[in-house]
């Protein structure tokens, strides 16, 4: 029996538009929304992991909140690399399907799993080594530093589970299935919500672990998600294009080269966020623990507001990848502009309550009056500039969907590493903590305007190059 999402996707299709090629032939708006709704819900669930941690730890202590904010630039490395590998997997999977090369997908699954395992072997010891120097911001409370060390150490030890779950779910999305990844994240979040208070507060005979308990809960939840994904890869061998298949492994330099050609630059782009947070945390450390905690709480609030547009952008990536692989350039342009309109409208609507009631919004993160006083202006002004961040992400994903990893790296790197830290630094010099918050928002607004102009220009050039073209984008092995 079809689900309500299936009915939404089929709502305005012509006869014959159903089936595996629906992304290539169906009407754009219902197809985009049908993909996006479970994707948006999944994005909410991913962010809710950190949000649940922050809500519980906000009732535990101010130092605990500041600790996970301080550790976040390093612990986010796992999501940096996992997200980059996921973007590359979605892009390549969708282009292979659009180009009629579905038989290569089981081999792609094994190549992605191989890269995820290699990343885990590098990132776990590397992250643990980076953790200590990253916590030495001048003026940081020693108690906060010790708690951040506990949180980061446990978080990294479970790194393989988060990398595996993220990369495999990305392959399912490239296939056009955004519902199963949502189910996985929903079940993982339920486990996170149940275990967090038990591990953090230690009721009854359980030990009171604090921030270490929050990290342990996240590791257990991602391990559970990995088991669900592995089961689906094996169980879905008879009805999925993305599956584990005996005898599928064939060393393929072209697949690996294309995968790394997107994942490498995407990693550098994703590294821009922890680098940005590291720089801004060091600036804010001199403003006190309350300012540091307010920045961490405000970022999670901003992520929660921003996530629906991220879900739309990732759905656009699936559709652009498949249609670019099929040579349908005009349809790629229509998909991109439709996504841009939906994203800007949705984000403006979601930002309004935070802009109007910033103290109430910060109160959802913590009941500490000092943190709310320090952060309400950040919540208001940074949220007001969030619609422009959606433009930056759509531009980056548009390039990545077409296999142009280097071009996709530029938008987020410019915004995160240059414009946001520079805005905070100038604001702190001219207007103290409030000025720093204004500077952060101005950096986002300037970045959005720059990359909106770039996207508009590149779409015009891309569409003018439309022609009959190949059925797929050739994937060429790198030179020996």
C-alpha cells in the first residue's frame, strides 16, 4: 500500500512517470517535496542528538554546556569527514543511476565502506591527538577543559559507527530513498533520549557521568544505527539497487577516483565549520564561560532552525545528480531554482519566532540566566541572517551534485573561514560581545549575497550549454 509520501510524489505525474525513473520524469515540486520531507525530518533528528545533549547538560551545569561547546570543533571532525563522504556517495550514486549504470552500485557500496573504515583508522587517533591542543584557549576555566577532554575522548572512540551510518544512509538517498535513513535516525534518537538522562544524571544505582554520559549515549546510538543500516544492506539485496551483493567487489579506480574527487574538496569545505568555531571560541574565551556557553547553545538553536533547508538542499542534490547524469540541463536549472525558492521561504518563516522572541528561544537551550543574557542577541541577529546561509549551501551542493568537488568547496570555506570569524573579530573590537554577534550575522549576509550572484551566473552558463549530450557523465580513471 503506498505511503502518503508516495502519493505526494505521484500527485501530478503523467502516466508512466512512476517507478525508478520518477526523479528524471516526474513533476519537480511534488518529487522534491516527497524526497525532502523525510530528509528534513532526518536532519532534525541528527541535530536533535546534540540538542538533546545540550538540553540535559543545560540542566546539569553551565560548565558542562561550555565543555561540549569547547570540544565541538574537534568532535565535529567525524561529521566533517562523514558528511563529505556522504555527499560524494550521494552524488556518484545518483549520477550512476541517471547514466544507466546501476549494475555498478553494489561495488560502489563496498568502495564507500572501505573508505569509511580507512577514515576511522585515521580519525580516531588523529582526533584524540588534536583534542588536547584545541582545548588550550586562553582564559578557559580548567574545569571546563577537563570536562571537554572527557567528552571528546569518548566521542572519538565510537567514530567508526558514525562514519559508517552516515555514508551508507547517503547511498540510500542517492538511490532516491529518503525514508529509510529517516527511520534509522528516528530509532537512534529514541535510544538517545532514553539513555541520556540515565547516563548523565545517574538515577538510582547508576553512576552520575555528566558530559561523559552524553558522549557515551551518542556512541551507543550510532552503533545501533549502524546495525540497522547493515541489516538493510543485506536484507534489501532482492529489491534495492544499493545493496550488499556477494561477488560484487571489483577494484575500480574510476569509482574510487570519482568518489574521492568529490569527497576530498567536500572534506575541506566541511572542515571550514570546525575551523571557524575554533577561531571564534578562542575569541570568545576571554569574554567568559557564559559567552562560550551561549555561543554553543545558540549554534544548536540555529542548526535546528536551518535544518529544513538543508534537507531541501540534499534532496536537490539527488535530483540534480540524476538529471545531470541523464543530460537534462534545463530540468537541472528548474530543480535548482525551485529549491532556492522553497528554502528561502521556509527559513524565513522558521526564523521569525526566534527573531521576535530570542530570550524565549535561548531558554529552550538552558535555564541559566547568565547564558541567556549573553546569547539572546546572537540568537536574534544570527537567525535573521540564516536565509542567506541556505544560498551558500545550495550553491555548494549544486556543484557537488555534478561531480565538481573543487568548485563546491569554495562557498562554505569562504563563509566559514573568512567572513564569519572576521565579522566576529571586528565586532568584538568595535562593540564588545554584542558587536561580535552582529559581526557574525553580517558575515553570513555578505556571503549569501556573493554566492547568490555566483549561482545565478553559473546556472545561466550551464543551461546555455544544454544539448542532446550523453546519457551519463563519464567517470574517467585518474592517470597512473
